[in-house]
C-alpha cells in the first residue's frame, strides 16, 4: 500500500490508514478504499510491496504475507480477542501489529463500555494507558534530555530535586529511578490525604524506604513521580508540554495527551470509560489511578490517554531507531542503550521492561525485546530482532469490577503474533529464561 501513517499526517490520511488496514486484516488486497475526504469516491491502492522497508520509515498497511507472516493471523487474533471479551476480560479492546514497517493488523473489538449504548471500539478509541505513561511519556522525555547532555543518570535525584532531602534518600540516582531500584515501596494510596505535586514530593521524602537503594528491584510509582520532577526541572517545562512538543506532535501522535478535553463532545465519545470515582461519577477522560488524579491528571506514572493507532506510530519509532518518517527524535544508539536490560538480576531496562517468565510478552519474544504494561489492561511489546511490535489496549477496569482475564489475553496475543512469523525459527525463550 502506498499510504503512510506519516508525521503531521492530517486526520483524513489517518482515517484512510484505518480503512486500508481493516481491509488487509480481513484477508483481502483491495484495489480501492473509500476517500475519507470525499464521500462516494474511492482511491486506488496498488498491491503491497514485498520485503522489508528501511528502518525509520513510516508505517505502511500491508497483508501479513508481505512480511513473512501467516495470512491467518488476523482471523486468529479475532478469535482470541473475542473469546476473551466473552469471558469478561473487558467490554472492548484494540490491537495493532506491525513488522518491518508494515502495519499488518489494526482492529477494534467489542464496545467502549458494557452499557447497551456503548459505541464500538476502534483504532481511534482513546484508552487510559495507566503505567504505559511511564515509558511513552516520562522515560522518553528523560531519554531525550540525557542524549542532549542535559540529564546525567549517575547524578543523585536530590541534586535535581532538592525536596528529596531525607538522609536515607541522599544516594538515590536518576538511574535507580529508571530501573526501579531506588528503595521505594511499591505503592501507597497517598491520594486519600495528599494533593498536588509539592505535597507528593514532601510525602515521598518523609516516607521510609523499603530497602537500601540499589540493592533490589521493586516496581514503584514513586520512581516515576520523582522522574517527572527531574524532567520538569531540567527542561523547565511541565511534563505534558515536554512530551507534546518534543515527542507526540512531531511524530503525528495527535490523539495522545494528558487530561483529554471532556467538553469536546466528539472527543469524549471516543474515550473508553473505566469505573466510578468516590462520588459515583463515571471516569471518562479522567485518569483511573487515584494518585495521578490527586496530581492533577498529569503524572509521571499514569495519566496519559492514547489510541492503538498512535501507539503503533510510537512502536515503529522505537523500532526505527528513534526516527519515524522524516522525523528524528533520538539516535539509534540511544534507543538501544535505553531498551537494554541493565543488570543480570531483574528484567528492567531504563524505564522499560524486558521479557521475564510469565510476563505479558509470552513465550517467544526474544531477549532483546522490550515493553511495558498498564493496570487498565494496556500493554505493548517490541522485538528488534524480528522488527515486530504488538500493541494491545483495553479497559479491563469497569463498573463491573477489575477482571484478571486480561493477563492470559496478553500472552495469547503475543504468542499468536510471534507464532505467525514464517521466515524465522520460533524459539521458546521463556523456557530458557
């Protein structure tokens, strides 16, 4: 297909990508697709070109067979997701799969909510990304600052954020925040009594550490709350402005944002709700995480909303070595360094995670893969060795409660995508870990 999901692409072009990809997912190679800018007219599409595309290219819709994948993959994913939704994993979900710069599957399933009036989920549905915020926003912002020489990962956090002044926290470095080895507890519901960034910094500073910094790995939201403070002090701008101006808009990720405008009726209809807050107000465009809400919705650990379409762009940007289309954000060496596992013990890269036993990466993602998950059911994995990415978004937190069926769904999707690769041996890396 000749249509690119390019940086700065107008919404009509993005809509065209969705239409063309849906046709590919159905197992057809259409000669035309509807022209989204002119109802009743069609646009001719040539057949997909075989083989790889250069690293850094914008995504091109194509059949799975164009990149050495089984033609039955879309139907297999359809079945896996629909069974999981029927089992109560979530009211709806969206998937994007790409390889070598080809977008071979992008599809929405189910509905935005369980209510009878729930709209169908699609590639343009905005989901609460939860902890995917940590890597897509906060980690990426820190990566840009580090590459430019403005952020030193070996420096102490207190040298950037003087509020972290407690003696037991004096040795915590920025690198420890990124590898979740700073000594912090996994979680605490500070939102019950604390509001605002200044108050959160004071509360985190006062709370005792759970272990000596640098001796263990404990996944903690406080690491990314503090990293947000570091990024904002170094950049001189709030996190949302840094990410929007330096990452999302340059890449053409026009639906990715903190605090979606709830007064925009058209936008609000595209947002998948989660559950009710303490006042019994349905959260639609308001972050589900209580601590992120208490931080105003713009937090280093949660708060970002996005679509599977935008995250496909981001995944290709990462696999493309920091370049998407003609937009370069960071150097390939920087991407490689930040996504590599940082120690023999634990699975953490810088901000990112790498495959571990029973992780959402499933059995076949290579050791060089990297990804992350979010509490609301979101996940994304990238495998540089196979030029492959998988994005899965859903809202498994609903008024019906929090389900756990998403855990197996993530693994099933990952395994199905890797098993569809026909031009490389399938290795059960999980059995070797």
